């Protein structure tokens, strides 16, 4: 008679069921920074136009540019084509700090949520994670943001009033020496506030749009088409909600202190004065270049991030799931 020993209770497998290989946590941050820097190389001219239009008319309400195209034409005529990339070093440093922090933190929180609850995050969870990620990234990236705003706006000033920073390192060094270390975090409150709104809207809406397109009537498959559609809608929604705070951030970071008195007292003071002197719709001044910058930047950043994550999963971990962590 054949032995039936251990048939009912076979020895346990040495492999843990359901356990998946995972990328190192540090790579989440590295991929976030690289994707943001890659996108910035494409959209930097639009960021410069957006900054110039937001600063124009400060204090007087006088329109300096008729529209985005007039702004581009003016910059090229006065300063040359390469001026459109003025401040690119500061822009890349900003992405290396701000975007590394926010996208790395958001991807990490997303992965943690899925591992803990075994499901995709809902809208409230995505908004909370986006807010946390935005605040962390913005505080880290504020010094580069201050340098970027000043470098991109310098060319519009009369020669005698220009700061003439030679590069981002020179800007950070001179700001520290001439105005103190605290000046590197000037405008940090509206910067962090804007980043919380941007990331709460951008990251949460991207995740939700992506889930809807995959599971809703369209039944879209994971891929660049899905990432493009989700990120373009996310960029539009983010532009509408974040522009007033972006105006405040830009003007505070670019302001000068005359006789010990700052031009603005804070975020609320900027918003009230812009609305009173230039009209309520001036809070969305530069909407076109802002969206033309934020839309493609959102698209390129998320597509690059998705591709980096998927490539690492496929070629390094050997896991071809199509999922990216967002």
C-alpha cells in the first residue's frame, strides 16, 4: 500500500506567495528629479514668459505685454534668442530639489498605500498624499525658486537696476551675502502654499483621471496615450487653481527692499493689491504661457516618470506588470 504521509500537509514553499520585487525607495526620488529636469529643458522659454508677464505692471497696472507672443518677440528683440533660456541653471536646480522631493515622496506614499490597503488610493487619499509631497518638495526647492524668478526677470529691468547674476551658484551666493540666508526662503509661505495646491490638484487628479480612463467607458490600456490624456487634463485643472498663488509667489520673490521696507507684506497683500490695482482677472495674468508651460511640463514629467519606473521594473527587476506606482 502506497504511503500517504505528508500528502494532506505538503511542505511549505520556500517562496513567499504574493511577495513582489520592489525598486529601492531612493530610486523613486531619483526618477522624479530626472523626469522633472527633462521636461524643464523643453518648457523653460514658456516659464520665462510666464514670469515676465506676472511681474509686468506691478504697482502701476500698466500692461507691458499685449500677449504671450508679444512677450516672446520683445525678449528676443531686446535680449536675443538665448535669453529665452535665461535662468536654465536655476530651473534645473529647482527640479533637482523640488521635483525630486515631491514626486519621490508621492510615489513612495502611493506604493505604501497600495501595500497597506491592497487597492488604489481614493480621491481624498490622493489629495492628502499630494499635499504632503508638495509641501516637502517646495520647502527644499525654495532657494532655487528664488534664484530662478530673479534670473528670468532680470532682463526686463533697466541696466542700472539689474542684479546680473552670472549663474545659479552666483545667485545663491550673492543672495546669502547681500541679504542673509533667510532671503533664500523669501516667499516660502506662498511657495509652499502654491505647491500644496498644485500637487494636491495635479498629482491627485492625474491618479484619478488615469484610473477613470483605465476602468471607465474608454477602457484605455496602460501606455503613453493614457499618460498623455490624464496629464493634459491634470495640467489644465492645476493651472486654474494655482495661478493666483503663483502670482503672489513670483512678486514676493522678485521684490526689492527699499529703505528697509519690503514692497509687499505677504501673500494676502499681493493678492489684494493686484486685484485692486490691476483687476481681479490679473490674478490669472499669464494664463496662456502658464498652461502652455505647465501642461506640457506635466505631460513630459509624468510620461518620463512612468517610462523610467516601467523600464526599471522590466529590465532590472524582471517584472513586466505595466504598472508604474502612480
